[in-house]
C-alpha cells in the first residue's frame, strides 16, 4: 500500500495512492484515524482495514484533484545520517565514520512532495540531498537489527535540503539542516511488504532535468536495519518517526564550481518502487515573518 496524507475540500486526511487515484480512507473506512501518526499507532488492525478498503470498490478521488502533503505532517522525530555513502564521504573530503553520524532535522521542516522549498532569507548556500527514508510503525527500544524490519512501517523519499554555511560553521548540523520547508517527504509511505529489500533500490536526483546523483541503496555504509538498532539503543522510536539514511555523491556544494540551488530551480528525486518527489525552489516569501 502507498499511504498518503492529502488535502481536499478544506480538510487534510490520510488515504491510499493507487496509480492516478486516491482512496479516501475517511470515506472508505470511517472508523480509522484520519491522521498518519494516530493511524500508525493503531497498528496492524488499522493496516488491515486500510487494505480491505483498497481491495473493495471504495470510491476514488482523482490524484489531480487532491494536494499531497508530507505523508507524516509533523513527525515526532526526524533523524538523519551524515556521510553514509562512500562516494559522498570522498567528495566531502572526510574519513569514513566509525559510528553513524546522527543529527536531527526539526519536525517543523517536514514538507510536501511537490511543494516549493525556500532559499532562506539568511543564506544563499542551498543544496539538495536525495535520500531513502523510512517511517517507524511500532513503538520500540533495543531492537536488534535482525528484527528491525518489524518496526518499519514503510519507505519514502526525503530531500535532506541543507544550508551549507549554517551547517558547517558550527560543530552541530541542527540549524543548517532544519530551516522550514527543508524536509520534503513522499509522495507516499510505501509499506514494507512492497519493499522486500530496501538495500537494492536505485536512487537518482535531477536539478532542472540534469542528473546530479545516481546510486543504489546497496552502497549504504550503515543500512536501514543497523540504524534502527543503533538509534533504539539510546532512545525510544515511535510511530511516525522518520529516519533518513544519507545521500550518495553528487551534491551541488562540492562541485567545481559549486552548483547551488537558486529561485526557479526544480529538484526531482526518484527511488525504485517508491516513486518520485519534485520540488520547485523559491526565495523565502515575505509572509514567513510572523510573531504570534
Ligand atoms: Mg543528508
């Protein structure tokens, strides 16, 4: 199943993506929660109800008539990994990490799969990072990697948008990785049963149609399951948490000369079996200034 969050007719709710159509779960399975974190917290019975709705002749909406949102509107946590592909470690001029280099993106950065993200007012040093991400489906702690697949609800695409000067001018990445709009996710959470091996997926990124990144998740240094074990050694993972696994080589900032993102660019990321996200880049609009 492809789990989505969408807006239509003045409300935002969850559904299922099937080709160019959307099963509206609020209509097809009215007993289910209408928000993704609550849906995931409801566990396997909720997934079974959704699957039954997909298999029935529930009415469909045209995909063109809805607006796709981040599949998890406000993830409890967004955790990311730096330097997790050898070619990206090399282009960054760094040493291969002995331990996963974990950092947070703030949950307020979560953004829709086709929505424009911002060149911030504070910096023009803006870059993309195409990444495989996954969404936690079960509250868990101390999960051995052999059992990690049990806690992963499904897989999605992340653009780990990065403000390079803010990322690198202090010892932690928190600010430079967390500007509003800088975590496009989607288009759907593809449930784990449809991704039998998350470590064999082609991943590609284009800017304005020019291919910038092309790799495969078999090259991950710390794979999805190892990351679940590592993270859950320290803290509880919860339904809706997003873990994004790092980017391969080909980011813009280290090109010679650098190819930074500017207003008017379009970034597309595709991963086998999941789909693609495509976000325009715009200058941060004036209305983001607000107090209260
Ligand atoms: Mg990254």
